[in-house]
C-alpha cells in the first residue's frame, strides 16, 4: 500500500538535494504506476505544498540579467548551457509534482495524475542525463549561478489551476521546443555525442509534456464551457512576464496540440513588465 499521491508529491518538493530529489521522484513514479496496475484509482489524497520547493545551497540564484552570458564556442560555454538545462529540468520536476499536490482538491480523471507523474519521472531522468554530461566535462549542477526566476510562474499561478496549465507547459515548456534544436546543433558541431543524445531525449519527451498541458487545459475549458483560445490569451496576458518570442517551432507545437493562433497573437500583444 503506497502513501497518497499528494503526500508523495510533497515529499519530493520538500527534498533539497538535487540528486536525492530526482531519485525520490523516480521511485515514487515507479510506486505509483505499480499501484495503478493493481488498483483502478489509488488514493490521491490532499496536500498543502510549500509555496517554494526545497533547494540545494548551490547553485547561487541570480536575477536573469545577472546570469553570465553563455558562449557556445568554448567548452566552458557548453558546460554553462548544460548547467542551465539541468536547472530547468530540476525546476520541472518540482513543477510537475507541485501541480499534483497544489490542485489535489480539484476532481480530475485519473489520467491527469498519470500524465504528470510520468512527466515528473521523465524530467528526473533528464536531470540525470544532463548531470552525466556535466560530469564528463568536469563540472556538476551547482557549479555555476542559475536563473532565479524559474519558480515565478508557479508562485503567480498558485491559486489558478488553468493559469498554471497555460503558463507552465503551454508557454514555458513550449519554449523548450523552440530552442532545443539549436542547442542540439551546438553540441553536434562540437562532436559531443553524449550531450546530443541527452538533448534529443529531452526534445522528444518535452513534446508530450506540452501536450499534457494542452490536453488538460482544454478539458477544463470544456468543463467550464469556456473558449480555450480566448481563455489562454487572457491567462497568458495576466500571468506571463514578457512577450512570447519567435521563432516558434510550429511543427512540434502543433504535434503537442498548440495551433499558431494560440501563440502568434501573444508575441506582439503581451507587454514587457518591469
């Protein structure tokens, strides 16, 4: 008998060490799917997650404007790119467990929980893949400063379920679909096959995470008889701090259930906030 899923989510959120966090995330995901084989709906439970997850002492978190620029033409620059990816993946682990815990009071089909547990498990795997690449370059997660604003979207949407789905998977993770092909090219030119393989796994699986966001956003719009495109535009204008920046990976976004009329209008209409 496993503990309720929302409690497992809080355990991950309250684990500070990055390796311990991702290992616990993977173990709990395995426990959940094993329980799903035996029970149509294991206990989801209820939880009161922390506003901010526990984090290691390093990396130092800086304002985005203060994070040093990465120069991809050097080994140090490529290590910095991988460090930034590791930071994104660790935040994504927390984001996916957080949506389970924070909105556990909302009645949802069991598939909702399956999707986000699977996404959290994959993000944990991604963190491990990128950490291995860093180790081969003589570095590690925490060796460089990182972006302090990664959790802002989670805090801004802590009371808005649809806002969370709109901003995190459908905007932030969709941005990953736009920029990852360029990163793959950088490491392919550097003949870093390990990093290329890791980024290709991330690229493939992130499509599914964006798709989960789109699927459940549309589900909630249908539940509340709302127009998805109109609500999406309203929520992104309300919660996202900046414009959506082209170029957009329209092929992968479409594969994930994001048509161009969702995001192109927002590339010009969302004002920059100070």
